[in-house]
């Protein structure tokens, strides 16, 4: 795990449990940019070798952290990788390329541009950890990280590899900051997901990698089991190129599919880690999705957006938030949305805000969505003896 | 294991926009005119056409060419499969798109707007269309397909990976049908990267025929295939998709032999997309796996030039020129030691 809190799951856990916000003015990093961002820890320089993008390096660091003592083992070598990214090597390319690509390549751009393809993120992790199983990358905008986990789970069911490393990585870069700024989707101040006065999102960066294996396999090798992935689903709104379906219909259907796979009732879910970007359109559509998907629940569904802690990490968001959802499960911690003072009115949603709430959580859910109408939902449950 | 069949094909390639198999002779590289070049530069290029002339009602004016081609190819594949889109459960149709570079044309345009106007003056209409998943999203939007929608990249084996992931979704009941697409576009920045890296064949710089050993000729296009559970009536499947595997390293021969399980294929076709100069190395790998006397169809330059997303064009060409029905192996190898292998029953 690499987050603005540092490297490792425990750094993420400590930061989240303390409710620490990592958002800082964008101009500190990128002079001239308005807005608020969160940067991951400074990365150590690499020894000479192939050029790795910042996204690659975040991914390699997160993957190394996830595999721990398995690094170098024959079991890991046979394993597979699904990594998500949207930025990939865009962070290494500057606008000078547009004036004359050949000239830019001749002046040092050739190796930098070689890191452009999203596939490089998975390939870099494979090279770094000497993994020889199937390796691919997923780029489905902001739902990418969750979808990487879903695809990796499918691959385990297919017996494509004994273990799958799944996650996402994205670095901060001017291209994406500028893009979201051009769409007027950024909040200049720290974001306020699900608040009536929300104004947009903040961009963050980071990487998360989760090691997945079948329960039998994990138990046979005596692995520590952090959580059980009981259900997953993916869907598309097919409604608009960038905006979500206004009623959240696609997302609600996705949540329903994931719960059916998990064989969970709506009442069993104790917490939903929402996509919750803080943009006006996303958050209201998402609210409708929860109202519809959990309509049969006896109590309002507890929901929060942890993007209020360190922003929207784009292709890494779904994987980082899956990890946060697992931390919620393990700690019985219902993380509040920071700065949520005037929530969207809803009788069916229990907006978590203010103090951290603690209660046993047998089943939790992480939800992601993205440009292009894509949705993903992951259901995690505690490991029962 | 469920039987999965390929029932429809659509393509936008240097052969032009087509539904079904390709009957035409293989094209020759043509001179690049889309940007100023320092002398003759050649590539396999998609001929210009109006998407709305091929798919009535499709609007592509603000889209990256990759998105436009994906829309056309997917529509042609559905038409070829004889699918009445209004008669199927569109929440059960997945879209999987494999690409090496994604929407690089509009990404370059976005960089151009940043170069001209600074990062504060970039174009809001362009930005969402630069995202890698834009082509798959437009296919879903145009046809109202609400199943899983994925864009996949894999060093050397993006198309094979998408095909296997689509099969996985169908086998696990997460969709009933999938449109699998693979492709890339050729732009100035892509072409000049290859040239600066000294990866291009001499045939890129002269009207000479392509020699198979030195460099490659870049190509472009998108191929779409409809993959579904067998049994829909009426359908006219081209092939059934069997087991497959891909790996980023390890022993190619051992891995493929394990996949074949002692049943050698009637013919093997090489997808050869692993490395631009790999026409021969993949053929050598195929020969090592299936034996010297076996029927091996070498990788075709027009498909190899598409790079990581070229395997669907290789498959389309193999289906189009197949020696006859039988068991087939599609094999790709990478210069970095990986491989992808899929078993197919060709009808």
C-alpha cells in the first residue's frame, strides 16, 4: 500500500483511524495550478535501468509491500497480476511532445515515452517481483482499481494462477489535473463528498495491491487472511459519456449483483465505502443508487466517502478503498466523511460524519464508478473460523 | 466447461470497414500523408471513410479515431452475428476492449492545447475522450449495453487477454454475450517513437516489399468479435473458443504442451504481436511446440504491425484464409519471454 499516509497497510490504518486529512494546496507541487491535492510519500530513486514512470514505481512499491516474505518465492513467480491505472506514463510526458515528437524523443523523451502504455504498470510489477504468470492492466477510468480486483478473482476461479496480485496505481500529473480543471470538476478547497454544498473533487495519488488466493489455498499455506472477498460485480450505465445515470440505476444493479454473488441480504451489509467524489452529479446519482439498492433494508445504510481524507486517486482509488473497506471490517470502524456538515437529504442513507463510529461489521462493501458509465462493487466479509 | 462460440466479426483495418471474413488480398503499406514526413514513410493505414455511411446514425465527430472505429467494428460484428439488439437482454452483454496505446490521437491533441494555451487553457471536450476506456464506453452507450465494460492492456498480449477475460465472464455467468474488440491507431507520435527507437523495417522508407527479418511496418485498426454461449438460434458460428493461457514468462513449450494435453492441433497460426521483429521467433516457437511437419500459418505483417492489440486481426486473417475446419492453436510469443496460447475449433 502506498498512500499519502506512507507505505504499508498500517500507515493507512493509522491515518484513517486518526481521521487525518492529507489534502494540501496544488500550487505547492504545481505552481500555477489552483485546487487541492494529496501526494504520496517521496519515492526513493531507483538504480540505473529501464525508465519507470511514477505510476509504475508506486505500483512496484505497493506490490512489494503486499507480497512481503513471498518475494522471490516460486509460488509468487507462478502468480498473476492485474493492475489498474488511468494515468500510467502520462506523468512522464510534457506538452513539448506536441511540437515535434521526434525532436522530443531525441532529447531524452524516448525512454520516458516508453512508459506511456497502461500495460507497463503490470509489466513493471512483474519485472520487479519476477512474476511469470499472466499479467494485464485495466483502464476503466475511476472504476479501474475495483475492476482489477474483480478480474483477478475471476482468474483465480479459472485456475489461471495460484495467487493473483490485484490493485491499482496512479500518480499525480498535470495532464489529469488540467483535464479535470477544464471540466470544472475540481474543488479549490478540500472536497466535501455528499454535502449539499459540495463543489467538486480533489486529486490524490497512490497505489494499492491486494494478494488474492482461494480460501483453500490460503489455508493450506497458513496465510494470514485479512478478509474474504465474497462477491463482486461490474456493470455499465450506458447513459452518458461522462455523467452517471441520474437515478444511479446502473450502480444499483451492480450492487444487487454483487450481493447476490455474495449470498448476502441487504441487512447484513454494515458499511459502504462509497465512490463519493464530491462532484454535484456523482454524489446525487450515487445517493439514488443506495436508496434503490438498499430499499428493502430495515435501517438506513451507513455510507461514507474516504476521498475526503486524501482525494480521488483515480485508477488506484478502487483498490485503495477496497483496502480501507477491509480495515473498516477488521477494526469495526465506520469511517466518517470528513467535512460533511449538511448531508444530501435521504431517509434511507445513514451518512457517516463527525466522530468515528465503532461497531461489529461482518459484511462491508466498496463501490466504484467512473467516466464512461462503468460501475463496480466488491463485498468483503470477515473470515469465520 | 461451457461452449463459447464466435458468431460475429466486424473490422476497421487497412482492408477497410468490413463485416465478416476478409476475402481481399493482403494490402501493401501506403505512404503516410496525415502529417509531414522527412521523405517517404509508409505504414498499413485504414482508408478514410465516413462512419455514418457504414453504421447509420453513428456520431463520431468529436471522438478519437479509435472510438469511432470501435463503434463501427462493434456494430458490424453485431450485424454479422445476426443479432437484433432490441431482442436481447442488454444488461447481460459485456464489452471488452484491448489496446496498446488507447486514444492517443486526442491525447496528442490535448497536449497540443496545453502547448498552445498552457495547462489552464486545455480543451474540456477533448479530455474525457483521451481516456483509455472511451472506445468501450461509446460502444456500450451506442448499443445500450449495460454489462461489464472493460478496457485491458497487456504487454504483448492485450487482445488474447481480452478474449480470455471475456470467456471468463461468460463462463462465470457474469454475462451471456461479449463484444471483444482490439485495436490501436497510428499517429505521428507513435510512428516517430518507433522510428527513433530504430524498430521500423526498411520497407517503411522505400517502396520495397517487406522482408520478414528486420523491423516491422506499423499498422492500425480495430477488430470486433461477438463471443457468446452456444445455442442461440439462428447463429452461424465461425469457431468455438477452447481453453487458453497466457504468461509473462516461463517455458513456452511446456506451458503450451500442457494446454494441448497431448492433442496436437490441425494447424497453428502465429499471432506474432509480442515484438515488432518477431515474425520468425513466434514461428520457431510454434514449430518447437507442434513439430516440424505441422501446418503453421506465420504471423502476417498487417496484423503484427498493430502491436499488442494485433491478435484479433491475426485471428480474423486465420479464419479468413483457413485451410479447412479443425482444431487450431493461436500462439503468440513475446521478445521478453511471455506467451499466449488459445485453442479454437474452427468450423
